């Protein structure tokens, strides 16, 4: 379907403020990440990247991405998740999808969807840093996806209140690493 077919879908409008300073300067230094390396995620940078790397199919790829973003927006659960199983992992994947397109909580169309997903993941994290039980194969994968999504959200939006959530999740991944450096299907 065309992107316009999705425009009639309701937009979440009951998002409560996160009470954060999203314009704060991050204390994290992303080593090796030169300024502008993420500039192809939005605006003129994305258009230039599509022109440079998309070839004759770039316009179709962008249209497909926009349809996917709309589908995610429309099919988000009221609690901020997606689906009925592995909801944490789906929320993490959806956040990564929006971020890859350059969308943030300040995005006019997708901001409420992104904020609701972030709130969902924050609420799902327990004291140990788990977003779901990591004694299962699915749980270890889901944990990594959630940590990746919230780490990118923290690193790119500079939302200070995400720091502790990210750090607890990262610490759990570090603690779950096996003696030889790899990961097993359970922590």
C-alpha cells in the first residue's frame, strides 16, 4: 500500500512527559565516531545517501521503509510494545528501525511512538538489569536487542535518564559473557 493509506490511522496522543532534558550534553565520548557519520540518517544526508548508494532502486527502498515505519506506528500496543510474544525484543527492534531512519522523540509523526517504546523498555527492566528472563535462549537475544536499542537511544539523543538503564543492561551482558569470551544461549 501507499504511505498515504496509513495516514488515517490514529496517532498515540496520551504520552506522558519523560521529564528529561534531551538537549543536555552527553558525558559519553563516542571514540572513532567522527561528527556527521550518522548524518545519512535524516534530511539532506539521507537523500544524498539514497542518491549515491540506492541506484535506481533507492526511491523504492525509501518508500518501503516509510511503509514499515507507518505499520509499526499503527500496530504498536497501548503499552508501547509490539506483538504478543517477545514484546521486549520487538520494541527494541522497532526503536532501532526508527533510529536508523533518523527519527527521535522530537519527530513530529513518530516521536510519540518512539517515546512510548522507550518507556515500555524502561518499565520492563528489573533490578538486575534484565528486560526479560535471561535463563532462556530467547531471553539472551532479547536482552542484547534491548540494550542495543536503549544504548543507541542514549548515545544519540543524550537523554541523561537513560544512562542508568543502559548501564545496568550492559553490565548484565558483560556478566553473562562466558570465560572464553563468547556467549552461550543462557547467561
